[in-house]
C-alpha cells in the first residue's frame, strides 16, 4: 500500500517530478557517455600500444629503462637468439621478435625533424606486432632491404611519398655519426601518434649494420596466447632470465594509464557536481512534497501510521523518482552513446596541434557499450535517491499530528 | 462503562517563552455508545480535549485513559498503535488522500491494521460504503466528489475498523446546512447501529442538538455537562 501510495504521490506535481527526473537522467546520461568515451579511448590506446609499441612483454638489458629516454644502444642484449629460442619454446608464447629503437634526425636536405628509428625483423615482427597491416600505401619492408616505412604524419611533414628518399642521421653504438639514405617503401597509418607522427621503420639487419650493433638488439618482444597471463609470465621470466629487465605492456604504457586516470579523475569531478545538483533536486522535491502535504501527514499519523511508516513513504517516493530518472538516464545515455559507438568522434583536427598527450589517438575514437555500467547507473540512481530522501522523510515523520492537522 | 476518561487534566502550551493554559483541571468520563458533543467558543479548550482523547497529544498533568490504557506515558509508537486499534477520526476538511479512490481511502486503515486479506477487506469496505450511502462512488477520487460525499467517505474510513471511539472535529463546518444535517443523521444512525462512541468538538448548534450529551467548556474548564 505504501508503495502504491508513493507511486501515485510522485505524479501529484507532475512537472516538478519530471524536472527532477530529468536532472537525474541528465547526470546519469552524461556519466554513461563519459564512461563510454573514456573507456573507448583507453581500449583504443591500449590496443595500439600493444599492437605497435610494446607487445605483451618486453625484455631489456638491465639498466635500459633507467635511460630509456635516450634509447641507449650500449645497453643492448648481445645474444638475443639464445633467449628467443628458449622463450619461444614456452607453450604460452604466441610470437616473439626483437627490435632496436634508436634516436634519429630525419632530413630531406632542407628540413630536419627528430624522430625514432625502429629496426624490426620483418620475418617475425608480424607475430607480435601489426605494423604490416598498417601499411596504407606502398609495401612492407623485407629482410636486409635498404628501405624504410614512415609514419604518415612524418611523410606529410616532409611532403614525401612511396619511392622518395630521406636521410636518416643517427649515432652508432660507439657514438660515431651515421647517415643513411633510405627509400620510402611504405607509409604507415597506425593512428598511434608515436608511430604515425614520429617513427620510421627499417629492417633489423640494416639497423644492426648501421648502428654497429653486431647481432645485438635493444629489446625482445613477446606476444602471449592469453594476455591475462602477462604478470604471471613476467614473474616466470624474471626468475629464468636473471640480469635482464622484464616488463609488461602495463609497465610500459604508464603514460597512457596515467592520462587515463587523470581524465577519469577529472570526469569524476564533473560527474560528482552533476550528481550533487540532481540529488539536491530530489531532496528538495521530497521536502517540498512533505511541506505541501502537512495536513495529510497529520491525518495519516492520526489514523495510526507510525513515524517509520511515514518516513518509508517519502523514501519510497524519492527512490521511485530515482528509478524513473535512472531509467530515463540509461535511455538518454544509450541514445547519446549510439552515435559515439557507431560513428565515433574525430579528434584529428586538434590532436596534432596538441602533440603527444598520452592517448594513442590521431583521428577518430569510438565509444564502447558497457552494459554493466547501465546496471550500476540504475542501481546507483535508485539507492542514492532513496538515501537523499532520508532527511526530508525524517522532517515529515517528525511533524506533530496536532500541529500538522492545524495547517491550512 | 467508560471508554475514555480524563481526571484532573491540565494541558499547557508554550507559545514562545509564555506558558498558555489550554485545560485547567478537566475531569470527564465518556461512556460506551455515547453521542457526545464538546462545545465552546474558540480557544475554550474543546479541540485540546479532542486531541487528548484522540491520543494525538499528551496531558501536562492528570491522567487520560482510553480503554483502560493510561495514554499519558506512552511513546509515540504506542500512541500510534492506540489510535490505530481504537480510534477513528473525522475532520472538518475531510482529509482524504487525494491520490486514492473512495474505496482505497476506506481500505487504508485496514491495511495499516493488517486486517484481513484483500477479499475480506473488499467486502468490509464495500459494506461500509453502502452503509454510508456511497457504494456507487467507490472508484471515485476525492476531487470527483462533493463535500458531503467526501465526508461520508471520511465517516466510512473512521468506522471501517470498528473503533471504540470516533472523534470528529467540527464535522459539519465545511458543509451547507442540508448536507451537514444529512451527515449528522448518518453518524447518529451509525452510532445507534454499531454502538460506536462518538465525540464531537463543535460550536454548531445543529450538532449540539443531535448530541445525547453536551459538554460545555470555557477557559479550559468544564462549564456544564448535560446528558439528554
């Protein structure tokens, strides 16, 4: 009966109830949209980090990470073949390869830009990374070929295309200067700014020769069959390969995780403000409703309704407004999220100007459907609405029947 | 046999820093089945007496008994239970719940009492609605009824749980004289049929004329107590 009464009561002042519901719906709709967008950015960024930069696990020479900003060639793994052979036998490993990362200046004779050189083994790089699939124009490089792949942003900067030549200026392991004239064989479009805007890719053999590395590499990259096993596998490798640094993609994607957490923190602040406004709205609606129904409360008390039953009636009213507001919020969230999932948001117009902000996005990012978030939003809306109705319900239940019945 | 009893009841109200006496040592006993009226001018203390009999308020001094229970020392929950089980109320402004139909308004006290199942409640509510002459209005909401019809619903609501006492605060004040008399006749008839005790507060001469006991209060004291 109390529930039926509460349900009918919330429609007594339909416009006020509707406005309150809209406030909740708006708050939750924005929450769901933000969650979808940020999760989309995270998923997209993490996928690109894994597919183009880190694989699942990397092995470095001890001390490499301390100096990682300089991409030191002297902290290299000198006998990678033995390690690759051992690790690749593990049944958890899907693919393994090795790379050299090195700092370069790229020049067309007029302009010169700093960039990163990545020397890959074209034969097995595809077992770990997806650079081959990201060749938008031209072809993938072959073993020993004096050619390079270039990020499309860099290609645009130099206004070059497939078949053109650029000069790669770098220093060898022994700090001597080296210059290579390499033909552009393919243009990479990964939508990862670390690649598209700042990297060239050359065959490992060419890199080793040019950099005086012998057979050495700066990293060994591993892809596991099951990504959820990375921590376990890292620990296992750390025990087996003493003297080397083993890092998972999560350790290496700290910048993405940090930006993700910062954005989420900032979004939480905005969301909290919206929710607080909505909750004040509910509390106010229930309080107004209590003050408008003083005589009725007096009458119900006179009929023998206990204070806790009166409290419960008003809490039900708040919870019901929360429920309907939350349902509308979920519908609004779904309606706003649909185009985000289907068409995405193109950040391209601002991302290049903003530079490297951590997210691996150069163009469009897409939302994701996280149905459990809709359920959480629904429960959150109802529970919190009920909680903020406790105070007005308490005010209503504290009214003295004799005083309440006197009110006009 | 008395169903309600006041002995040396004093009731003071605090208005700001001033203590205002509303009742100054009232002793009165209401017998079962009486159709009593407490009359007096505004501020005489008649509503205070009704509130004390209705367990809506507690005395500053003296004792109030309802069905052998001293209500002066009960907690708010215990008072609510006494009201729930023993008392029915009829108000000047009807005080029906606007979102409920006539049927649901009358059913409400039975649900609070957890009395009977839905079928039993329906039978009881429909019977009392028929008794007060509005069986055909059961589905109407208060805003679809006249003042007289609403007061009949209120009477049915007060009587449906078979209370020992029905307290009516100026029940005809918001009705025209013809409708008011109809309501009084109905209450008298219900009083005779169910032997339920009725206590009114009023300054309406017509209500006083219908009462079989007239208690006059003035300045918080009983001025006269006349049984007819």
